[in-house]
C-alpha cells in the first residue's frame, strides 16, 4: 500500500521547538513534500526533500530517511501563527505527476 | 503573476443536482489536479489533466468528471450530488519541469450539499 501516517494533533508552547513525524509505507517516490494549511485555506508549500538528510529553511527544517521510511518537519521558535495543519506528501514523477497525502497533523500553539 | 484561481469560493447545492467548479492554473503550469478534502482530512486525489486529457484518476465514481481547455484551465463536474460530496475542493497546478516540482493550490471551493 501507499499509506502515509502522521499524528492527528500536537500541542506546543510559543517559543518552543516541535517535531512532526511522517511515516510511510511506499517506495520508489521521487521526493517528499511538507505543506502548511491554515483552517479553511489552501495548502502552501514549505519544503521538498529528495535526498536523505536535513533541509533547513529559516525556522523550518525537514528531514528524510528513505531507508527508515520516515520524515519529520522541525519548527523552531514557534509563533502563534504557526497554528495550522501540516501535511506530508510523497510525489511520483515519470509519465504522471502524483501526490500521495497524509491526513495532516493539527498543530496547536499555546502562549 | 497570478497564482491558481478557483471559482466559486462557496457553493450550496441540493442533493441530486449537478455542479461545475472552475480552476485557472498558475502561469507557466500545464498540469491541473483536483482534490477533495473533507474536514480534518488530507486532500484526496480525484483526477489530473494534462494536454487536455485525463491522465490519472483516483478512487472516485464516474459522477466526477472533468475537462481541461487549451489554455490549461480546468473544470470539475459532479453529477447527482450526494450529501457526502460536501467538502473543500482544491485545484492544484504543477509543471512537468522537474526543477520546480511543488504543486500550487488555489483557495478552494467550499461545496455544501443539503
């Protein structure tokens, strides 16, 4: 199958660090995305990992380990505006462009 | 540079009716994908259009159909609406240029079936 699993909900404190995990049971994908989605809005692109390792972009970093079948999104110096759902997706290229999505992790930031 | 635009933003329909949703992709993008997102869930892939043809389809019934026009814009049609079709419908555009693989989403159409 091509299941992608994420925790349903997480809570963290403003100013802290949080790690959102994504595990998957699929192989052969070209890359892994993280998107942010505020309630009622469209997902917006955060990061893209192709190779194993850490990709850092400001307060957000994303990690991929193909051999271990997981990725994580690391958010530092949390701000109230980071309260949103975070979606993990794997992408397949070739003759088709296909995104397989996780259900998303709702992140709640408390003061 | 306009991003992905969808219309309408909100829609209320009665069970059994038909609906058409529209999407204009980001400039330079040639591929349009449609997703259904129920509350609290991740997007579920409906189908994808490229070069005016349905290239790939998810696990959705034939009541869901679509079209892509020469200018790459797209429509999603849903016939014989059911209450369970109530959801946020997202359009995403992308390009076959692998250097920019991320999909860009429109703001979505919130469909309510009563």
